[in-house]
């Protein structure tokens, strides 16, 4: 199944993070177009995440709406719930 969305989605994650893996599995299951930004091994991405959220913890989903508004969503369970909601809307 592939889900389309009006939002541009970016997931800040790390390969070593089990919570991130849970989110990536749901993204793959739903076929969502989500850009992955790995904080591990990339200081620029890590700093970008910190400047946006004030923390280094992952996963964090960046949601850019069609109107240009941007929202950052931490916490894997919240992210998964949001992504599944997008799938139901399609």
C-alpha cells in the first residue's frame, strides 16, 4: 500500500535507535514518502535537529504543511499514531 500526503515529512532518526526502527517499519508498511535524516554520523543534521527542537533525541518527525507551516513531533508512539492517521485519511 502506498499513501500520499499533502505534507512534506522528514524523519530525524538513527540506525541504532530501536524506537526509530519502529517508526521506519510503519513508514515502510504504509508506503509513505518520508525523507530520512540520520543524526548519527552527521553533525550538521544533529545540529539542525537541536536548533529546531532544543534536543538531540530521536525520533522526531518534521511535518511541513502545504501552507508552509512546520511542526516537529517527537516520541515514536505519537509519530506512529500520526502516520497511521494519515493512512486512514487516504
